[in-house]
């Protein structure tokens, strides 16, 4: 099988008769790729029947919209030399409709070669390390700016202003053992929920939550400036 799409041969797609391909097809195959439905027999039987009938590959339409990992029985004598691919239900139905409408459908099968070192993993590692380094630098830089601003306020403020400022928040959060344990438990529960409930609606909810969080972070400085200008908060409240 070719490793690049541009070198792959386009082969005509044909429907199986019977559709489940659990028995010898009634139509004569001469190297076509056969499109079959899942069920009524094992994947091994479907592939062997398709290969014996003269198919060059077999595409199995799943009975669900998600993909399913095709496996063989432990005691099965697997001797399959043609490619076998699982298709989602919607993709397989579209191909089936095209063929039923007398449209010539061709498929190109190719198997990309996996490199010894995945470039995407290297970029992900660089992004992760770079994010940590930039976050550390940003944290130190902002802390320095806050300290400089506080020194200016302490030098220029009156005694009353100092009392008001001392009553505010220090800007630091104490993390004890219980807080760390609760964070680990909460993060673990969230990862388990993310793994178990990974679906379209759950992804949409996460996208909405991240969008709301991003809007809040971007809008907070502008809202705070407006509140300070209206006199609702002293300038030192943020620091």
C-alpha cells in the first residue's frame, strides 16, 4: 500500500450483495473496494468473504456515528491480506446514497509511514516548556511591578490612605496541605469526567466555559478602571 495520498490508486467502490457480506456476494468483483454493513457475523468472516470474492479492500459501515475498534477473536485463524477499514455510520450512508444514485464513487487507500520522532510531539513539548517559562517570567515581572507601585503609593499616600490600604487584601493566597489535596482530587475527578463524558455536547459546554473565562479575564481591567473612575473602589484596591 502506498504511503502518500498523491501516489495512491483510485479504486471503484461497490455495494455488497448481501449487504452484511457474511456470505459470498452475488455480484462479481474484479478488484473493487466493497462497502458492507456491520453485524450478523464477525469482522474476520466479512474480510475473508470479501477477499475470496475478489475485492481489493473492504469498508465496513458502523451501526453508530462513532468509530469502533475492529478486533478478532483470540482463536480466529486470521489470514487477511486486504485492507479493512471501519467507517462512521453517517459517512458510510453518504457513500451508499451516492452509489444508489448511479454516481461513480472511487476511494484511495494509503497508509502514511510514521516517523521515528513525531514533530508534533516536539512542538507540543516546546509549547509546554515555553508556556511555563513565560508564565514564570511574567509572574516575576508583574510581582516586581506591583512592588514598585506599592512603594510609590506608600511614599505619596497620607496616613488615612495607608490605613485604608492596610485593611485591603494582601494579594497573596496561603496554600496548605488540605488545599493541595482538594486541588488534586478536584482535578482527578474532572479528568475522569472528561474521559467518561467526552461527547459533542460536553465539548460544547467546555468551549462555552472557556469563552466566558476568557471574556472575564479580558474585560476585568476595563471594568475595574471604570469602577475606580466612578469612585466605587480606591486605586490601591487592585494592588
